[in-house]
C-alpha cells in the first residue's frame, strides 16, 4: 500500500491530539523535535494513503485547530494478511475496491480465466 510522509507542526499542548489521531488511522510517528526557543514541535510520521482521507479535518478537530499537517508520498509497504480470508485489512481493502468498481466483491476462482478449448 502507498504510504505518506506527514510533517506536522503544532504547539506542545496539541502533541497528544496528534498522537491519538495518528493511532486511530494506523499512522506511526517516528520523529518528534522541538524547535529551539519556541513551544512548537515538528513531528514526522508515516500514514497509509487509504487512511488519509479526512485526516486534516480530524487532526484539526483533535488539536483545536493548532496542528498543521503536510503530506507527501514516501514509499510503498507490503501488507500482511491473506487477501482471500475474510476478517483482515487486506481483504477489506480488496473487497472495497472491487465493490466500488462494480466488478463483484468476491475474487473469482482461477478456473474462470483458463482456456476452455
């Protein structure tokens, strides 16, 4: 899945809201630095693109409008799980995409694609 690098600037009292918002969206904060001489923090995190829709509004509501995110594509990450077994995130993503494209939620069996001659 594609992963964003998110850089967030916020004051010290809003850092807790940033962490809670990132945890709800499978994000991982990997760097936290305070700007010297100011109460502002710079946080860097990885956030799955699929979880980023509505992220800015959610972050602003959790921090009282004090956090300012900037997102840019960073890397691809393989997802753990079986896409054919119900009950995991990979299966949910695949069935969601197939439903959105109106091609049937279930992945068809391989014999459907074999030559019948």
